[in-house]
C-alpha cells in the first residue's frame, strides 16, 4: 500500500458510503467512529441531499456534477482498484484526495490466473464441454495436456497482484520473469526482473504471459498486434488488468491462426463482451466476465484500509493508497 497524501488535518463529520456495505462492517465503523455520521447505501435522492455536508465519499465513482454539489468534499475512496473511470478533472482542480482499494483483491486475482493456467494445462475447457455433452473424453483427453512445472511465466506488472502470482507460480515449479516500470529488485518467486523497454525481448521466451497492469495512457494498447504476434508460438495470454491494454482484433487473429495456444480473459474490450463475439465459442479461450476481483473476503480487507484512512484523514497523517492522478493509478 502506498502512503501518500496532503499531510494536513481535516474535519470529517459526514461520510457517504455509496455501496451496500454489510451491516457488520458498517457497525464496526460506527463503533470505532461514534462521532462520525456514516450513511450507507443511500438512495439517489438521499445521496444528492447529503452531498453539501459530505467531506468524504466511498463509492465506485463520483461524477463531476456530484463533486460540484459537494463543496466540502476533500476525499474520495473508490470501492475498486482501477481508477480509469473515476478520475475526473475536478478531482485535481479541487485538490481532492483520491484513494483506492489496491491490494484488497490480491490473493483471489493471483489464484484466478493460476486457475486459468491450470485449466489450460489440464484441458479443462475441453473436458467441461464433454461433461455438458455427456461425453466420456478419455482418448482425446490424453493429448494436448501439459505441465506448468518448468515453464516460463512472464508477469507484466509486478505490483501486489503480479508479486502474489509470481509466488504461487514459482511454487508450481514455474520460472517467473517480471516486467516492471520502476525498480529491478527481485520479489519472492521472481527469477528475473526486466524493464518495460525489455518486454519485446523477453516475450518470445514465455509460455504464459499475465497482464497485471492498470489501464493508463501508457498501458492502453501496450499489447498491440505486433506485440501479441511476438509472443512465443503456442503460448497463452492472460488479462486481468483492463481490456483496452490488448488489441482485440490482434488477439482474435492470434487465436484463430493458432499463433497463441489460448487466452484467459477476465477483462475484454468492450465490456460486456458482445454476445456475437467469436471469442465466446473458442475452446482455447476462457472468459470470466470481470470477476477475478470477487472474493468473500473483499470487505474484510477493504474495511481495514477505510478505517485507517478515516483516522489518517482526521489526524492529518498521510492516507493509504493515494492515487497518483498524473500516473493514473
Ligand atoms: C477493480 C476491478 O478495479 O475489480 O477493482 O476491476
């Protein structure tokens, strides 16, 4: 978790949580901050009427006109991690602190990518289709399987999720190479770290490439057609970041031409993926409808960040998970 903020103490009397926070979590906040008015999951009308009082809002996003109607607003805590749809110009011009829930879905997203890799290794998409058709696929099921053990995984984006994935993949015997923008230090499970400018060099070495990046002006289209076709023939691409990081047409061509062995797509461009997209019917594609972030433990972790940030906000300490508005994450 990054710890940055504006450094000055502030008044916090009204916190609007535009999310159906579970009662036990809401109660925990009320017990801890009895002098704070905490409004959970207000109706649209209530939300609007409370905006003039609110110093802080927790929600997926706050629109420009809502910010305009909230003159005291100094802090927005997003429910998710990605902020590409949250950043509006008023946040910077008003000096509003934006914090996110980065770190909250680390174990589950790392497990999600492992699940997709293992599914391809054991040909689960093929077997599940057999199960739906009531077909015993023994002979065919003996071909096309492989082992992750000894294969190379390239983790593009060695943030919290990328690091957690690297640890798990290494435990499966994979050789893990990390790509990161800043810093070259090895984290547990990572055998080698290279910079983004080395991506094209290391891509052809990897049997699996996992995109664990936020969507920013720098990452949009990073996996363009040429980059996708630079991947090792028969390799697998996983995207849990955001759909527009990958060129959709290039990906489709790489899959239909069998240049790629397969793709595990939690995110697509556009979302939802249109019903007539050819990706749905491909046996070498796993689509999980942007659910890798889902975990029953989400708010058990997010509430810790929120509690800490309420305290930090009030006492003037730096907040956790402050978004760098110019970097976009
Ligand atoms: C997020 C997500 O940004 O789940 O949190 O995509």
